[in-house]
């Protein structure tokens, strides 16, 4: 009886992890796309050194979070054999999803910084 519940719970976690991996892949592709679209025309902000440092920090932070998330997603592509490996796989996907949303949040903060700066200085 207990084994059936554990097996059912593990199956549910695996389904959720597969869904989370798809969400993570979409977020990663979206963040890469918007960063690429953002820098097609050379659009360097002109302003105070503090704003430039903050802008650069958000840009680098978003890129670092993106790379960490991509690492976790890439690690989740390997086959799993044992239940303990499956649990590590599920946790890896969860961490990848968290880092992908951190990358997206840093991009949104960067974009908001430039929007507010343009409003205040323009």
C-alpha cells in the first residue's frame, strides 16, 4: 500500500518536472531572444556612472542566471535509473526553473531601469 503511494507520488513529481523543464526551456529561449533583440541596434545608455554600473550588473546577473539555468536543464537530459537519481533529476529541474526566472527578473529590472531613466532624463 505504501509503495503504491510512493510510486504514484514519484510519477506525479516526474510529470511535474517534465512540465517544469518545458517551461524553463521556453523562458530561457524567451530571455535569449529578448536580449538578442534588445542589442541588435547598438543601444548603450548614456548617463551617470552609477546607472551604468547598475545596468551592467543587471545585464551580467541575467546572463549568469541564464547560464546556470541552462546548465541545470542540460544536466537533466541524462537518463535516470534509480529512484534517488530521479529525485535528483526532479530537484535539478526545479533549480533550473528558479534560475531561469531569476534571469527573466533581471532582464525586466534592466528594462525598467532604462524606461524610468528615459522618463526622468528625457
